[in-house]
């Protein structure tokens, strides 16, 4: 993954996301998903902008089925913002940069 975006697996999801001191924005995606590939550079751009306040992670749903199932991910891309181990907000589908930034700002970050 590029710069400020970390690829995580089901096995390290709890440690990286749920036990994080910082809020974590997780992008659930798949390599075959066109909208996911379209959104990847936007996600990375926001990650570069907010990396001091938020941890940015990607979870490949094909390789890691447990985390998406646990959080009810039915469509991809799905972005879920976690704060103190809890889901703060969710966005489904390819969204513009401003909507990702709003997601972060509305969470008081």
C-alpha cells in the first residue's frame, strides 16, 4: 500500500483498528472491484492529508472474510470509521474526496 495507507488482515484487525488510540478509517475493497480501484487514489490523498489524526487501512474482502462479515459489509467499497473501537460512521460506494473528509470532520476529528 502507498505511504499512509496500511493493508491489514482479519488476524490483525482487532489490534490495529479496535485497540487503536487514534480513529481508524477502514476501506473494505477487492481487486476486481472497479469503483474500489477508482477510489483508491482518493483514499490515499485523504490519508496523506489526515495521517497525523487518523490511521488509514484497507481490508481485501476476498482474502479476509471475517471482518467484513462482522461489520455487515454488503457492498464495496465500504468505508467504516472506528473511534475507540466503535463504528462511528459508514459510507458505501465510491464517493468524492469531500465526502470522505466530511466523514472525518463529523466524527470530531
